[in-house]
């Protein structure tokens, strides 16, 4: 039989990042949490928690956490139908859903979707941020139940729903354009004009230049891991960048930003992938994500 007290301790440590915070959430002492985890690890002959700041799950610990997350969803649904089963003497257990998305979706439309969902339920959300080309890896590793991803191929045991495309404009301030592209936006000028890059996984600027010029361009770049900083740095004249259309729209209309090549946006198709077992119980989450996405994102034929 599974020692659920110990399993909940492991999940709480991973969720909160420390033994002390896990103990607080479980209404027990840190020593009790430590003892539960130690006994379970000894029983399994495997380390479940990587001790550190924060504490993280090992591969086997993540497997246990994934089971506890699914169990929490099932128990929550059962309690809604059979409230008499609830132990009123035990602390209320909120279920935290682990979901991955890209930063630009979170900064433009995804927050509205999850806020709509949490406004109608008492689920808590743990949102992981990664590049849209890599969020599907979080699903493959079992670290999340669902993800916004650019991957149309279903991850094993997942359902896929097309959401539309997140549109980007290659933008810069008028001053930046005059300084770095005085005779026009050419491949040669792009090779010396500083760009903005989110992180090492961000390929959007490279994809856009390859489509415009027909070849790979190497350019100097500032590294700014923030959707809002991307926009502000563009406005401040630090560099050119692919900014989400929704965030750049008003600035383009006012002339504070200009397109490097007018009428040449980059559309990145996005998909919602959710674990099949979770999908049966989280249809309201999927409904909220799809509804907002189809209102905010570019749809086929638009």
C-alpha cells in the first residue's frame, strides 16, 4: 500500500521548495516531514528529493508527485459528489495544477484564460515558463499535466487542440531605425544592428531574418528574459525584436515603434496539449484556454 502521508510530504516539498514550507502547508513539524520522506526513501531504496534551495524532485520523486497530482484531481471530484467522505478534522487540501506555457502567451492571453478558470474553481496553478518549442518536453517528463506548445504532434497520452497563432512584428524605435538602418533594412545592416533575445532557446529573431533574407543571419544581441522588458527595451532604442502584436499594436499606431519590414509579421502556431486522464476532469480548464486563445490569437484564414 502507498504511504499517502509520506507521498503528500514529498509532493508538498516539491511544490513549496523546502521541508519547512511543506510542514507549514501540511500542519505538521519539519521533523515529521523529514521522517516521512526518509522512511519512504528507505522503503523504496531510492532518493525522491534533491536537497537544496529549492528542493526538487528526482526522476522517481517526480513520478510520485505526478501520481499525487492526479489523485488530488480525482479526490476533489469525488468530494464534490460525496462531501460526507471529507475528513473535517484534517486541513483543507487545495489541488495545485502544473501547467507550462511560453512567456509571450502568459504576457498576452494565457493569464486571462487561467484567471477565468480559477475564478470558477478552487484549483491553484503552478505555471512553468519555457520556450514554446520546449514546453512539450515538460509533458514528456511528466512535470506538468498540460502545456501551451508549438508542437502539433501529440505527446504520449496527451490530447492536442489547435489554438491559433501568436503573431509577432519585427519592431524597433524610429531612432534605432535611423541609426542602424539609414539606407534600409538589409541583411548586411542586420548583421551589425543589436537585436533583443529572450534566452538561448529563443529563435524567433533568427527565424524572421531567415524568412526575410533567405539565409541565416548572425547579429549582436542583448539578452532580456522578460516579455515586458522586450517591449520596453524596443521603445528605449536598445535593439530590434520580435514583439507580440497585441503588445506592440498601440505603439505601432502611435509611431513609438515601427516595423522593420512593414507587412511581414511572423505567426507562431500554438497548441494545447493536456494529459488524457487529466483532460477528463479538467474540461473547464481546456474550455477556458481554447475560448480565450481563439479570441486573442490569429485564426486560420484570418
